[in-house]
C-alpha cells in the first residue's frame, strides 16, 4: 500500500494543542490544511476566540494560520492523512512513565486512520515507545497493519516555552520514519515549516533516544553544578565566582545551579531510566543526578533558615515572601514546579508564606498545590524574601525594590543569580 507521499495532498491533524502542539499547528496551518484536535473543550473554545493561555502564540499570529481550525470532534479528523501527536508524557508518583495520554491519543487515531496514512509522534518518550507501545494500539483499534497499511514517524520537539528567541521554526528538527521513504517524506514535511533545517535520524528509536538524552544530559549537568554549589557553600566560596573563572576554559559548560522542575528536564530522564531498568541495567549517574536535583528545594530551605538564625531573625512564625511559583522564568507553566518543595520544607518550621507570581494562574495554583498566590505583597512585611523564579519583572525591580517588601531586618535570597553580586544576603 502506498502512503500519501505528496506534500500537496497532505491534510494534517495535530493531536494535543499545548505548549508544543499549538505553535506547530500554527506554523503548518499557514501552509497546509491543518486541524488542531484537543480533548480539552475549554482550550479549544479559547483558541477559537484567539486566546492562548500558554502565551506561546499571540492572537494575531493565530489568525495568520489561515488553513488551521480547532476541534474536539473526532469526526473532523477523518479527512486528515498525516497526524502529529503532541500529548503530554508525565510520570506517576513512583517516577514511572505514564503513557496514558499517548495511548489514548493512539486509540483516537486508531478510530480515524485510513489506508496509507502516517502518524508522527512528537511527545518525549523512551526509545521504543512509538513502535512497541503506541503503534500496537493503533493496529488493534483500526485493524490495519503497521508499515503495510499505515506508517509512522517520530520527530521530537525542542521548543523552550517562554523563550522568544528559539521558536519552533528556527530550531533544527530531528526527523525519522518507519521506512526510508516515509523518513524522507517526514523530513520534507517538516522542512516546509522549519527554517533552521532538519536532521534525518536513521530510525524512530534513534530519534526517540536522541531527544531523551538531550534533556538527561542537561539534568545531569545541572545536578553536578548543584552539588558543586553545595560544596562551595560549605567552603564559603561564591559558586558564581568559581563558575565564572572556570568558564574561561574553552570547553567548560556554562550551567548554573538551581531547581529543576517542569515536565521535561525533571521528568524525561525517568523515561530513559525506566527503559534501562527494563533492559536489566540500573543507571547510576542519571538517577543520582535526579536525587540531587529533587533535593534542592529542601537544601534551599535549610540555607534560608541558617541565614535567618545568623541575622537573629526568629524563625518560628516568621513571614516569608516567595517570588515566583512557575517552574521557569517568564512562563505561566506550573507543572512540576519545585518551588513547592521549598514551601513544604519551610512549613515544617511553622513559617507562613506568601507566594507572589503575576504569571501563574491563581486557580491552577490552588487546584494543583493548594497555594493561592497573593495579589500583591505587602510593603515592609516579610522576614525573608526568596527570589525563586527569575521572571523579568522581578529581575527588573532590582534589590532595593525587592527589599522594600522586607521588614527592617530580613534575608534576601537570590536563587537565580538575578541580582548583581553582593546585593542579596544569600545566593544558591
Ligand atoms: N513544553 C515543552 O517545553 C516541551 C518541549 C519539548 C517537548 N515536550 C514534550 O511534548 C509533549 C507535549 O508537551 P506539552 O508541554 O505541549 O503538553 P501540554 O500539557 O501543554 O499539552 C498537551 C495537550 O494535549 C491535550 N491532550 C491530552 N491528552 C489528549 C488526547 N488523548 N487527545 C487529544 N489531546 C490530548 C491536552 O488537553 C493538552 O492541551 C510532551 O511529551 C513533552 O514532554 C514539551
């Protein structure tokens, strides 16, 4: 059976319109008939009125995608012949991959897929997930046979939410396909929208592995720098000064210490370690990196307490202002934010906290974490202020304005190296 191999006849269906799916749908929707499908009715309603709560796509850019429509209706997908899956790939409480959204999306596709169609997965997974976990679901539901009746591709996404410089079109894209011809087609398809160029991997498994190690490498590198920061704090050496000095060597990598949250860097390595364990290998470096990074919230809380004691601030009953709740700067994404680890730890000291984050949705913060961010912090109210997330508007305030929220004696803790050296009382 031949598949659609003609770009001019391509009708795209994009499954999952979040941080990854929407920007992609908009780019394709400028060039090809594209249907954006999501199970979240509210999200589709908002997109239909030009609102993207992820802040990745401005209203006017949405309207530039003249061939794009949004739907929750499965039947609307039936006319498509190439599908791209961009649904979440979270982990469960035991840090095991939770493939539920991916398998559900595959079931959906099984109901609409026709002879010759191609399904391209973009979600971050472990090597083998596409062909061992997802494709069998499509085969079971559709009754079609893989690589005879329908075909697959995998092309991982590398976007960085909140980053206005690295956008979907100007990041080089890895592509792959289930046969050499399909790989070629998938590559040509993405080349239509990706101006930075594409890289055709030799197989779907190679492309899957490439994505998961990009994030694993970053996680392990940050873990190393976090461990170094812990060591240097004990030695009374400023970590940033050390990193600056070491960074003058041509091959020293410029990582900074910090919390590692979100649904990518702090999650994806567990996909790889899960697969490694299935294959009988217990990863040492990757998992110890995860443990260090997961422990940073508690470490930060401990550092703050020590500094408060040093400045003779009474810890029990103290009021602390946490600036930022999202998992990263300039982005409203609250998923898997590790700021909550600091909050939990400080609660154990009977400290009360106000969280201030103008980017975060208050309702989502309550729903996800039981935390209601304040509208505005009170002037002169806090025994300590933690700059936890480097939102532009916090950094722009500068130390003096940040300190205006503090009591006459307070600790200003700069987790993000956002302030010039010497302006905070404490840095990570
Ligand atoms: N956000 C990032 O920075 C980023 C970067 C690179 C890769 N990724 C990967 O891309 C994938 C998607 O991430 P995201 O951040 O866009 O997630 P997201 O949560 O922002 O969006 C996922 C969307 O999929 C929808 N959805 C869930 N199940 C569905 C189903 N069965 N059918 C249709 N729609 C469904 C949700 O309603 C949501 O709108 C993940 O695997 C993630 O690891 C994310």
